[in-house]
């Protein structure tokens, strides 16, 4: 990753695995732990999960490979990479817009992402200080509601998270990121497995959760759920907004794109599924509502930490790791634009970061208020709160749009020889990837877009 003052882009990751770590750090975050379970709950369980898995394989992975390949060939920030690649392919500079759409997505996503990460900080602090010990599930639920009704507390924690993000970005991503991903991610995974073990052995509702998540029931699949599943595939893989392109720019020429992206996608999906399987048994055992929305992760797991021995420490540690997973994603939301600002303007990395983070914090206040002052109908946009509309706009519109353009560019615009060299696959696999990227992925995105707009 680029050091503080580096504008050159010939630099590569220090180690073969660093790209995997960084991309996994970007992909694995609140999307897996917080968003996936509550969306599954809201969209009726297995129909959503199955659609999500299909979207990951047919749309997500091919586009992710394309995005990494464009980054590696472009070797600059996403905006400038796209400009260079458009020039190389002899097409209009307008393709640079892909980078701008991505920068916009990153900005909007971070504004609400940081608010939710702020909740996790609040929970880590309260957990370590023993606030939740001995609480009943209803009380845990009430205390979550109390947090959601308190805009001042939420804005402060949201600010703390933005400050943490800014700190890592300003130092240069390299130092902060690599070590945190290398140690924290495995730790998070182990804690999740422990929680899963608890849910399997202690709740008596594990099979109900399995059925809820995996029973084959395509009747339940609505168009809306399909759009959400596709949107979530983009969100969870950090696709269509330049994060993977920015990291791809630092990828060594020799590394295999298919293999590294495959590893990242499998890790990401596994973590989401494990999180779901750990959370839903608790939801059913405690009589919570699977479709209760954004508080699901916080309420369900906290009610376990409240009663198990050592829950204070384990729970505190868990939310701390959630915060760090969110941090490694947040960095990748900022990096594409900040990298461009440094390449193109006289602003320093520090100045760019401070201005950017302040703006994100301000926009995030809209999300903070969506849970309290602005939750009423008079503040809604197309029937959604500010938070919901930011989420909808990015996951369901700007990210798939960015991904669609990336797929078209890699599949149709770039010279075959150029993209083939990046992919470096046997001709059978290359043709499979190309068919997915040229036809299947764009068609899926378009069909899902059009059916939703026509409703
Ligand atoms: N993939 C991240 C998550 O699941 C969110 C994210 C989206 C990060 C887009 C970067 C870019 O939490």
C-alpha cells in the first residue's frame, strides 16, 4: 500500500499475501456481521440467502476479478486508472466516471457505516465496563433502543470512529492496516466460531436457524429480496466502488487474480454464514424478531454475553474486533478518493484526510437522526429514512452501476490480449470468466435493475 507521500504507483504489496489480507479486510466488515444477518431476517431467510449465494458466484466473483485486473493494469487511483485504461483502449475519457461513481459510493457508504461502527464502539465500552451483566433479553433490547434514541451519544461514537479511520489513513495505510488485518481477522473468526459453538450446544434452536437460512423455498423470493441480495453481494465484496481497484493497483504482476479473489470471496461468504448461524439460534431462543432490523446483531449477541460466565470480557473483545473489522473496511472506502486527491492536487495526505473525514461525519448526522428525530414520515425520502435511503442508493444503485460498467469495460472495451494477460488463466477458465463478465453479470444486474424500476 502507498506510504505517506507516495504518489507513484509502481509500488507493490510487500508480500504475496498482503493483497489477500487487505482485500479481505475491506470485504469482511459490518456487511458480514451486522448487515447480512439482519437483511436475511428482514427478507424471509433462505430465499434471500440462496439468491445472495448465487449472486456472489455469478455476478460478484467475476466482477471482483475484473475490478482487481483493471486496478493492476491501471496502477493508479481508480479515477486515474480508468482514465489511463480508456486511453489505452482508445475510448472516451468518460470512463473515468466509473472512478467518480465509486468515490461517491464510498463517501455515502462511510457516512452510515461509521454510525453503525460507532454503536459497536459503544457496545465494546459498555461491555467491558459490565453494563450488560445479568440483563434479560428484553432489557438488552431496551438498552439498544435507548442508544438509538440518543443522537448525541451516537454522534460522539460516530465521531470517534471517523477519527480512528482518519488516523489510519493519514499515517499511510500500510502500517496500520497490514498488522491489524493479519492478527485481528483470525481472532474475530475464532470468537465467531466460539459463539457458533455456543449456539449449537446451548440454545436448542440451532436446527431452526439452519432451516430458516437454508430451507429451499424459492416461493418466498420476491423481486425486492432479489435486488437486496444482489445489492448485498456488491456491498459485502466491496465491489463497484474502486476499493478493490485501488488495492489491485498494488498487486504484484505475478499473483494469480483468480486464486486471490477466490480466497477473499470464500472467506467473506464463510464469515457471513457463520455469523448468521451463530446469531439466529439466539434470536429464536430469546423470542426476538428475526426481521427486527439493524439492531439484530447488537441485541442477539449481547443477550448471550449478558449471561455467560466471562461474558463481560468475551463480549467486550467481540465488539472490539467488530470495530476493527469495520475499520479495515472503512479505510478502503476512503482510500480511492484520497489517493486521487494526492495524485492530482497539492493537498497533503493529512489535509485531504481531515477534510474528507469531517465531511463524512457531517453527512453521517443524517443517519444518526434517522433513528430518532428524523424517524417520522415527514422526513422520509420515497418511504425510507435518511439512513435507509443512503443504504438503498449505494447498495442497490451506485455499486451495481459501478460494477456493471467495470464488467462492460473489462469484457467488451479492453483488448482481449490485455485482459487475458492480467487474468493469466488457461483458455477454458478464461472463456468462462469472460462469458460471465461480458454477458451473465451485466444481464443479471440489468434485469434486476429494470424489474425493480418498473415496479
Ligand atoms: N464490504 C464491506 C463490508 O462488508 C463494506 C464495504 C463496501 C467496504 C464497499 C468497502 C467498500 O462491511
